[in-house]
C-alpha cells in the first residue's frame, strides 16, 4: 500500500507549532463556559437528545442521500475513553446524485455526561482547508472543563477529501516540482498554468471522483447529514477561519436548523479577485506597522531603536537583486518568500521572533524561515493535499501575465513594504486555471437565529473589512465583536472575547452594537 505524508492546512507549515499552541489555548478557554453557570432555557435548547447507548445512531428523514448509520466505536487514539467515540458515515460523493458513489466521512463525538443538563450538539470546525475536526474532539477531554462535557455533545469531523475522510492525494514527485508562485515572465506564467492542469489531473487520478466535490457547500450538506444521523433538530456551531465558509453555506441552505453560529476570523465570500488582492495586502501592511510600533516601544525587541521599515525595504531590494540568502539553507530568497516568512509571524503576533529573523537576515546569519511551498516527503509516493478545496470555493481569474502584474501592482499600492498578501498571491497562483464550483456570492441567510461574528482588527488571513461586509450581508441577524488586537482567531485572546462568544453559544446573547475587546498585552 502506498503511504502518504499528511498536510493539513492552508496555514503555512512554519506556523504549525504556533497553531497547535493556539489550538490548545482555544479549546482550553472553552472551559470558561463552566464559570458562567448558565442554564439554557428550554426554548433555546432546540434539540432532541441523540439516542444513547447501543452501537450507533439511526438516521431518520435524512436530507437527500444522507440515509445511513454511524456505528460508534472506540477511537483508535483513545481506546480506553468510554465517553469519546469515533465512527464513519457513508455519504454521496456528489449531492446532485445521491444514489451514486459514496465515501466514508470520519467523525468523533464526546457525549454529554449529564443528559438532563444537555444543551445539544456543538459542532467544531477549525478550518484549513484540511484541519481535522476529529482531532479537535479527541483532545477535548484534557482541555475542556467537566461542566462543558456535562452539557454538550462535542462533535467534529474531517471534511471530505481530508485526513481520515478519503483524503485527496497527489504525486509527491510532481508536488516537489512545483514552479514558483510568483512568475516573473509570460513564459513562467503559462508554465504555472500548465503545471496546475497537470497537478489537477494527477490528484484526480489518485483521489477518484471525490476530488471534484470538496467545496464548502458540499461539506455543509455533509454537516446536515450528520445532524440527521444524530437525531438532532438543530445544531450549534463554533467555526474558525476557513471553517466559516462551511457555517455560512449551512446557514444559507438550512436556516431553520441553526441554533447558534459563532464565526471567528470570518471569510468574506463575496469578494472578487481584485478586492482579495487589495484587502489582503492592506491588512498585512497594517500588521507590519503594528509590529513596527511594538518594536519601537519595546526595549527587548532585537531591532529596538532601528528604522525597521527602512531595514525591511533594504532586505526586499536585496531579494530583488538575488543577494538575500538564508544562511541556514544557502537558498536565495525572493521578495515573496521574505514576505511569506514575515507573514507567518503575524498569525500569533510573534513580534520578538520576527525581529530576530529580520536581524539574522540582515547579518547573513541562519534564520528559521517558513516556506510558502507545500512540504513534500519525496520518500513517499503520495502526499495528502487539501489546499485545492480553496480552488473549488474561490473564483480568482487571472487572464494573463499582464493581468497578474496588474494585481501585484494593485497590492503594492496598498502595501508598500509587504508588497502583497501572501494568502492572496499563494492561492491565486495555486488556483490559476481552475473553474470554481462554489464561487463567491453575497450571503443569502434567512435564519431566525442571531449570528455572531468575531474578528481581529489586524488579522493576516481574514481582513477586518471583510468581517464588516459579512455582518452587513447578514442584516439584522448579524452581530460583530471587534478584537482590537493582532493575530488570527480572536476567541482565545482575552477574557473579553471569550465571554462574548461563550455567552452567545450558551444563551444566544447578542452583543451590543459596536461591541469590542481591547488587545491583549503584547
């Protein structure tokens, strides 16, 4: 059997360690729910407890092909934990053909330990695309307080095409030959387009028909099949980052089945390609200036007292000249690789690490840099590759090299130091030549439930202006809490952000207009 190396997120590999730390914090702070000592009124519970005992949950009135059964078994990673169970649910590859081929969707559930106090099911989706909801539940017992486990069934799943749910696999050798994400000529641009077509064909050949159906709308339909299989009337959600696309799709398609939906670091799925480039660039430039401000007031900053923007511009010019070298590898860095390594430190506002990295580059010393390329172990024949789900959800057409240069110029006008958003450039390059099956559109949500949006003012991946647009599209149903700090994922940052989210999830309490939380100390 061919073995694979797992890649799980559109977030850069260099941020994996920090992302794991943030995830640990994220789930740990949910334990603050217990301190609130709140009891959801019966009218807000909105669910019927799932069948307890037995080996599985029967499905009734499933939505278009969701008929099936989840046979809960002990999780291989936690065989001695009686409260956590793993299972699979067979679902249609193509929801337009519910009687066609199926695939196994992997789930995990931590059941409420006190059925009398149970509020319902809380579905976690950490986004990615490619992060594992199963892993989230498997770590919940050591990170959530006992009263949370007493009151909620915690359910997570690996979205179709990822991790344990028929993951998309591509040739490791082909991925290792990925051309530059920033072509500098018409020939390089066309070479990237040709490569993308070859990679799509390769991934489809190794992954089967599911490869063409890994968009967020399909995942939302999978989510409703899970709801039916669990015997629930409604679901509550905490969605993070890319996972917010799934929450938005679910609320559009199944408005009456949403009890509560908290969207943290929300994606605006209405932007065209120009706004994606411009908004992302402006957001990252603002984060760069937050770093500069921190360094100016912090004596421990390795660049304290220096003209940091001027230093950064010099590094960029060295990259343009081909003289900026990472001494740890001997590799010559491009402007985009320098920007990407900088951007990695924006996720958790790791300003001290960023200052140390820039100083090392200036001195020609070894620096630990994250690469924008997909990590590949060429000793393995295939690599799991979830990033192409993005290309099914986002239409980012670039007609030719002149168009490509125009978008980069648009970005540079908004970000004279960083020059561009690494997220926008990376995915525009990866998705070059694709046709999205779930392209951008304005939200059409008709749920009667209030919906919560939480976003940082300085977020590297989901710009704050996008959160404003999402709330505007939700009309009177949407409420925004602004975290006035830096980083991606705002919920675990402060007691203020935790309180707003937790009161909403338990009581469905809507924050007042203009609600905000001050930044955490740097």
